[in-house]
C-alpha cells in the first residue's frame, strides 16, 4: 500500500516557512496531518501538533520518527489555558481542530458548538495573548447557507475568525479562514466507504444520486492553506475553485474501478438509495449570492472580504460561484491523480 507521505503536496513557489514556529490544532486529522507533512519540507524551526487522540499522535510520530522539529501535545481547543501554553512563542497557527461529521454534530449539537465555536474563540484569544503573527482557520462549504449543525457552527467559527480583526484591538495578529469542499479519501468520506462496501460484495449505499458535492484532493487543500497564508491581510475567507461532482457518477466510477480488484464485475455490485441523512443538502455552494456579489475572483480561488489591491482580481462572474459538473472521464482522471483508483488506494486519512 502506498505511503501517505507519497501524497504530500508539492509546495514549490508557495510561501517559505523557514525558521517559523508553527502550531497545527487538530494536526492528526486529514487536513491537519497533511499540513504538518508539507510544513516539515519547508524548514520550520518547530511544528507543534495539538490534538486529543494519542493513538493518531503515535501514528504521526511513527511516520516522522526521529524528526526533532515535531512536537506532539495532547490537548483540546476547548481548554484555553492549554492553548495558551501551546501557542507560547508561536508565529503561525493553522486551526484545523473541529467536529466535522454532519450526523455526529446533528445528534450532539452542544458538543459541536463547544468545539467548533467556543474552541475557535479560544484560539483567537490565545493567539492575541501570545502575540502570534497569523491564524488561519479551516472551514467548509457547509458553512454556506447552513442546513445542519456542523455548517452552522463552522459559519460561526468563520465569523469569529474574521471579526477578530476588530476584536483584537491594537494587537498585530492577523486572522483569516479557508473554505474546503469534500476532501478525497478523508475518514468517513464517500470514497473509502464505497471501497469497503465493494470489497464486501455490496450493496453500495448512496443517499441521493443527484446530490452534488465539491471535491478536492488533499494536496489542493494544503496549497489553498499555504496560498491563503501568503495573501492574507486579515479578515478574508479564501475559497478554492473546486470541481463539482454528481454523487451518482462518483459511486458508479468507483464501483467500475474497485469491483474487478475484489473479484466482481461492476454489474454484480448493487446500489441502494437510502435517502438524505439528517441535515444534508441536495447541493452545496461555495459562497452565498451576497458574498459572490462582493467577492474577488482570482485565477485559482475566490476571496471574500478582500482588503488590499494586491489580491484583487475581478468580480465573480455573473455574481455566482458555481463550478461546472465534472464528466465521468474527468472524474476518473481526478480520482486517479489522487491515487484512489489504484487496486490498493491510499489509506483513509484521519
């Protein structure tokens, strides 16, 4: 099986983190661990990881055995005192800690609020107190006109982060956010789920084949983070131009790829439509119409609340930010490039 490090993104041309002291909250998760891997190629003096899961920390440590710049800290963003200690002497924070699964947040709304909202405010306050230079929080397209608890709490997290530009007073710390779509292969996502169901001979379950989702490889997610750090002046939300896919097409492409690897024909794998889960939208969006009317469109991303001339491109075309649906051929190419159509796909990320 291919090592996760093989999927570490190229970051040439992105900002250098040489001699920087960096903290990644949630640094053992899918996005967080990819950020950590990419950072370690950029010459930082230290990369601290703050997370709650000691097993995932052990796995991360084993992948980087003997790496003296990697520091693993057990802690929770709900605990402001722990955050303040973790941020001591830090230059840059990537805030990736979150409750991210829609059903878990729907049935545990207060816990989602404590982590995604209170935890983000704790990050803001600890960063100001510690004199951190920049803080970037990881958000989701589900924060756009949210229909579920996870999206609502992530929208509040975005607003807390961007509003911190006023909240901080005379402090020099700068705050911004990035919005992601669905990261290919992340734990609990559709790609590893379908692979496991095909391996068992089916059926493959799908909520609604006509649902559309924005899909992105992990490398693109990290590049967006690094590009946002380079461009941010404070208060922005950066949104990658991500391909949009129909979930029915995605499932059928995956079945065609995986069935022969497990000794089946594609037509032997049944597809069972189970209906939308609680809180799920039929179609996600990159930004609201009001945001699109005032956002800036760059070559590879959109910027909401763009504050300086050097990052202004042009107005969002037509006042909308809807990327075209991928064809099945384009979808196969995207999945193959990300390593998820091989007989032994990359392991699910945290």
